[in-house]
C-alpha cells in the first residue's frame, strides 16, 4: 500500500538546476552493453553464489548509544529516529524503489532516475542500493565510474549533506560527540564492536578512517553532523578508485557543535531543523594572536582531536591511516602541523588538493611538452598566481616550494585584500594568517594590486589557479585576455617601488625548451584552473575560457564541464579533483604500513597522475586522465606512494624492489565486490 508523499520528501525533492556529471558518458541513454563489457573485463558481471563479502558494515547497530549522533541517541537510537514521520515514509519509498539484483538492472534503474534531471534523486537511490546490497552497490560504481561518481560524491554530495537529515540515517558512520571528551576510546570501541572484525593480535581490522567536524563542507560552510555524507562518500571512493576494503574503513564525524545560519553559504537553519541529528551547542571558538577564530576544544593538553586520533591508534594499531576532511581552514593548518608527526595522517583539503593541483599543472606541462622526461624540472620556470588564499591554494604553493624546488619569488597569491604582500619587518601587509604571510611578496607594490586583472598584467603568470569559493565567474573575459597578452620579460621589475623591490627572480632554466620560461612567451598556452565547488561557485566555465582564448588556454576545473569544440578542435576540461590522489595514496600508505607521509610523497603521487595521461588525453587537452581509468590511476598512485615510502624508510611492510613488483603486489591486495544471488549483503 502506497503512502501519500510526505512534506519532508517534497522538501527533499525540491530541485535546483541539474548538476552535470563527471566525464563524457553522462546520459541516461548510454547503452547498457558498454557497462556489461567493462564488468566482464573486471570479472564482476557474474559472481559465484554465496555470502556477500560486505556483511557487517551496515547492520542495524540498534544497541549503539555512544557512537550515534546526539539527538539520535536522545530519540532512542537509530531505529527510533528513522521511524519518525517525515523520515520513515522516505525510507520506505526508497527501499521499494530498489529492486535490482544485477549490475545491469541497477544501472538501468539509476539511469532512469537520472533522466528526471536531478542527481540528488539518484544519490538517494544509490544510498538505498548500498543498504540493500553493498556488493552490488560497489560493483555498479565500478561498472560506470564516470557516470556514477558524480552521483555518490561531488558535486551531488554537497546538496545531499544540506538535506542529510531528510534521508534515513544509515548505521554506517561513527559520531564522536564533544560531550564524550575524555571517553572517546569508549565511543570508538562501541562502533568497532558493532561494525569491525578483530585481528589475531586483538586489534580491530581497520586500515583507514576519514574524519571531519563538518565545519567547512566543500564550499558550503558549517553543516555540522549532516556533513557525514562527506566521510562516507570519501571512503566509497577509496574502494572504487583504489580497491580499499570497505569493511576495514570507518567514516567519522567529530561533533563539536554547529554554527547558526550565518555559518553556511546557503543561510540554512540546519541547527534548528527538526531533523538535525547532531548537537545544537555552538562551537567553542576563540580568537588567537594571529586574529583568526579557532576551536578552543581542539588544542592544548587533552585536545579533542588528538584524543580521537590517539584512541584510534590504541584500537586499530599505529599504522591506521587518519585523514582529516573538511575542517575550517583556521583549524586545519595548525592541527595538521601539530599532529602529522605523531600519526599516519594527512589533510586531504590541504595536501591532497595540493597534490592534485600540481598533478593538473604537470598534466598541462605534459600537453605542451609531451616528450619531456623531467616534468618536475619544468615547474621551476613557471610563474604562478594563486587567486584565493584558502587551504587548497596555500597547500599547492607549499608543495611547489617544499618539494618541487620552485622559488618562492615565482609564486604570487591573493586574498580579499588583493595581492598578498608584507613589509620587510613583517609587521604590516595584506596577509591575514601566518600561512598567507609565508607567501606574501616583500614590499608594497607601487601599482594597482587589488583587482585581479591589474595583478595579472603586472605579474604575467603562466599558471593561474582559482580557488576562491565565493566569487563565481571572477575569471571573466578581461582576465583571460590579460592572461594571454604578452609582456616584456622585465615587466615585474617595472611594477615595484625601487626601495621595496621583491626577491630577485632566478634566471630561467636552460635545461629544456619550455615555451613558458620567459614572460614574453608565458602567454603562449597559459594554464588556468577554476577549482571552486559546486559549479555555481566556479571561477569560470570551460565554454567561456576556451571560446575567449580561442582554445589557447589549458583549462581544468574543480567541478565537471562538458567538452567544448573551438575552431574545429575538441577540448576536454579535466576535473582537477582529489579523487585522483587520495584513494591511491591512502591505499598505498595503508598496505605498506607507512609510519608517515612527508610532502615528497604527495609530489610523487602528482607525477604518477600526470604520467598516466593517455595519448587521447593529451590530444584533447585533458590535464588529468579520463575518469573511466580511475582504478588504473589509483594503482599507479599507490605504487608511487609505496616506492616513495620505501625509499624514505617509512614502510614497515615492503612490497617489492621494483615498480613492477610493487604494482603487482598492490593489485593482488585490491578489494573487489563479490556478488551473490542473495538480496542482502550489508556493509
């Protein structure tokens, strides 16, 4: 018997303009046979009957009281929460919509839903498919990654997090509330007892944990406990893109409170929403000496974040990988600096994004220099302008300087005040944080340095990276034209007051024929990235950039754009997304039992991505490989990670002495779903 559509579901279904998919194969009308052929190659089309390998990951967990969200525990647990009016009917409808028992059937159903014009509905279908049969869920993603990864992760996951409470709350996911500070070990143990298997040594079998406090979900701001969609989606990509065993992963939200509507870009009253799952307490913020706001509960003796990370290593061993995700930038940098040396940990927003940005730049250089055997060396001749001074751009600039040998004098950065500069004494300037101060040009320029076009005219970058997050379409036609306009090689010398001259630029390298090696040639084929998500926040569209530049700009974006044909040539914008880095890097680090991840490993990963570009990728100006080859990319990145860790003495479990040996060892360790004839196979 069907129930009337509840008001909550009406709100959930209220659509914005359709969000585009990654890659080229995005139409609901894509023939199913192509997916079947890919499945046959993967060995996933038909699996022997038996018990699904994913049993245990999404069991009801009704006895959990500590590791569920605060308001869910107050309501009586997961079952009671999901039985509420407005949630129950949505869950029942979604469960009835999933009848697929094979990958072909699942693809047909999800494509039919996508044909309605909104990926959020398809996201809900895929989550329901996971609850019904997790092996089938992963097999379906593996069959059509370029079609479905944008459904289960960016760009769709952002809107899904904004409406997370309107969907049935899954059992998968551990919530660690600030009210349990001092007892975090008990919270993790409860979740592990419900969802994880014990190893022979008594520890629980967990390789990777992705954890967030929900403070800065994508470009959407503070979504609190509703941000759980990010750790869940991230770990799904670990599995699909690199073969991480999903049974050995845990998505975590550190529930340290939530801001009011002013704390998120859409001005949503998530805190006051009747279906908000987390604590409604305000975050405990304080202003530090640098003038920025940080969470006071995260620092000092017994800090909440370190307590969580230490508890994880007690339960799961010292080699468990801990990935920071979507923390506010003011907390992300100091937490990473303080804790990366104590745990196997990294921050994907800083280091993963930095790595994929550098990978995209290396891809652009490979497009210009397809025969080069030293892509890293080419970086030293570029002039970089980073528009926006958040974690993404600061991380990329830091990686270029710390590991690629790029001179700081070749890196310029902007914030809301324009070009970032500082006095020689460091006492004044336009920087807002110490991290920005590290990339401030010394001396106040004697030219207009607030507007982006003026800065481009003066600096004449060969690489422009936008990651502003709140200034859509700021790369307008004037910006593109300025980027293409040649300038004299000594233009920078003419733009500074003599008494405040910047650090001297090193001479261009003579070891290659890089056409960007001088300012007079820098505008030949400049590299331009518009990295802000979602698409509504992008600094430019691919169509505009290609058309305004006549196809000369090499373009990459944080969200997906369709190929564009200009003057008879098709340009395929690469989506410069962390998905090319974090799955393989985490898989490699976990499999070799690494003790740490220094910056050099992230540069190795970036180069591995660029070296995976195919001839077709290069011909279409794609700066990262096509998403249909994502497992190949993941394996190559994992191989580079293991080789780097072994070279630096960080791997406690060597996997081979050559790249070929390591690759084959990793290939054998990659997890794949085992389909069965049963309808239940829970994670």
